[in-house]
């Protein structure tokens, strides 16, 4: 089989993977706090088998090895990452809805196991015992522990720094942290993130407020502001994703034509050789 078939096959498989990511992004366009995935491609030069062989006694060989050393180019995925850029804020008016403007994540804890995860989804609710939870039933953390609202509380306020008050009484401050290397986070489902295997999530508490300009320069301090009664929309642009989907489909079709053409050429050459 010709090398062109292998190259086209690798390209088609890469485009298939890219299409899966685009489809997932579009499926979550209405998911609160969703962060889209994207990939990048590169050509990887793979040495042919005889390039790895070192001739220890070249002086005993009258003619050079054939064929000569060569390189073949095949498509590879060079990077897959999550885009953590800010999504738009949508007004809901629900006092249990909180949006982060800036960097950072809410911290939630899974009941029973005690595992801690990160999320940008601030659509919270109260359970029968007054604990604040996310849509997956995980406890929302404040001050290192689950946040609980007293029974019968009439008002619940959350300021820009994350301080929570019920009927004027302070309950704690939401645990909102920045992760030193967001690239070390992986999606585990239900709009949650966890540290990837072998990566340590180094947390940094956020400073309330947005970045302020100092003599025309933005400060390096990591800042974020919380908005009660708002939710962060997904950072997926539908039009851009649809354009990418069309591009992927056409590229995949082109790779199919390359494989079909190579197969037909092989069959033709084989037929000629048999008649010769």
C-alpha cells in the first residue's frame, strides 16, 4: 500500500477527532460556564525503518543501501486544550446564581468521597438541609467547608468578594481560586474540572475586583468579581464552530478521495504487472 494512503488515513482520523470536539462544543452552547475544547495540528516527520539501522561495516559494502534514506510526512495532533476565555454574563435574578467575571473557579466537594473539584458553573440550589449545592449534588465550599444557609432565612446576599450573608448574618466566603496552570486541569464530566494525572493544581486565592489600570498598565494581580443573580454563558461561538465543522467535513472528504485514488492506482499497476 502506498504511503499516501497512510498519510491520508492519519489525516482523516485526526479530522474525525476534531469533528467530535466541535460537535461537543455545539452540544454545550447553552451549558452554563462551559469552556470549549480545541486542537492544533502539525506535520510529524517519521524516519523510515532503514534510517534507524547503523551500518557498522560500511567498508565491506560495494554499493550503498537502497532505497536512500527518506522522510515521510504524516498528520498528527500536536495539542488539545480547553479554552478558558471569559463567557458572557446573563441576568437571571436568582439569588443562588453566581457568575465569575475574570479568572478562577468555584470549589465543590463530592458527598461521601470528599473529592474536591473546580467549576465555572455558578447555578446553585439549596437542599432540604439548607446546604448550597451545584446541579450535580456537590457541596459548594466556603471557608473550606460546605456552605449552609439557616432554615427560614428570608434574604441571601453574595457580594463581589464572595462573602455570603443570610438576613445580614455572615455565613462565610465562597472558595473561589485561581489555578496556576489551567492547562493541567481535565474535564471529568458534569462541567467539573480536576487536576490531570501527574499534575498538581496550585491554587491561588483571588483578589476581589477587576484588574485596575496603573499608569496605563494593567496590574499583574489576579482579580475576579462575583455577580449574584447572573450566570456565565458558554464561550462557544456557534457561527465559528459551524464554519469549522464545514471545513472538517470537506477536509475529510479530500482525504477519502486520496485513499480511493491510491487504491485505484494500486489496482491498475497490479493489473498491468499481471499482464506483463
